[in-house]
C-alpha cells in the first residue's frame, strides 16, 4: 500500500482495526489504548483531544508497508 498520514481519528481507527488491531477506551480516564498482536505493548492516547499521535501513525505505516 502507501504511506498513511491522515490525522482524522475516525479513518485512522478504521484502518487500525482493519489491520487486526483494537482500540480500547479506558474508563474514567479519557484515554484510549491501541493494541495490535504484531507489536509488544500498546500505545496510550488521550481521546479527549481528538488527535492522532505520531506513534500510532508510524505503527500503522509499518503494518501497511
């Protein structure tokens, strides 16, 4: 595929879940945890800010590339 650089949270989340990952909302903290079986650990993001950190985009590009 190509390089994914979209900052739209909805499109990034759909692409992440389409690649086999999952996004879990952490209760009462305003956080999201991005999991994928191909990577150790997870990425923690702030869901209240409605932005996508570069860590999520770089891992998504590794999956697509």
